[in-house]
């Protein structure tokens, strides 16, 4: 009789383990299914199928038809820099030459802050502040459409906020 109770306990334990494993598998499958549908929806929003590509050739919207990107050439310290991104090139074109040179030296020629600061005759701290302002201005130009759209003029802050 004692032997029979041990067997039922073992069977109970095995069933419990099997149910736990089944529950775990169901959760994994449910999460994978959710991830699958999320990925499909993301692709529907962001990608174009090859079947639709033939249709796009007939549309007259110039943003949807691929054109060779316009190249912008800038000269910095007798070095020719080619920018192939049209939006960035137009935005850089709208900046003053000094501001444009700082961006080109930092991000296209990969010069360090110390090297740029010595070329400009300023401190690295001041260079960081100037570069941050330039990047904010570039972001606004690109966001507002650059020379293609109407740019909003932003008021500069005249009061200074101090940390005490």
C-alpha cells in the first residue's frame, strides 16, 4: 500500500512538471506570435513591396521616385569635402562659413576638439558650446525644410539662466 502512494505522488509530480512546461511553451508561442504581428505591422508602415515599386514609377510625386542625390562640395583648409545627402548639404549651405567649417572639421574630417580649437584660436569649452548651438540650428533648418520650405525664425534667449 505504501508503494502505491509513492507511485501516485510520482505521477502527480510528473503531471505537474508537464503542465508547467506546457504553460511555459504556450507563453513563448504567444509572445513570438505577438512579435511576428508587430514586425509585420512595422514593415507595412515603413517598407514598400516590389509589387508596389512598379506603381511608384507612374506617380508624379518627386519624393517617391528615386533621383540621384545632389552632391554638395565644400572646401575646408584646402580639403575638398563631398556631402551626398541633399538635406544635409542644403542645411550646411545655409550656415555661415565659420559655422559650416566647425561642423565639417568635427564630423567629416574627424578632428578632435583640441585640434579644432587651436585652429580657431578658442578654448575647447567654447568650441563645444558653439558646436552645440550649430547642431541645434542645423536640426531646425532640416526640420523646417531648409531652403525648400519656409523657415521659422526663432527668437534667441536674451536672459541668462544661472544655476545657484
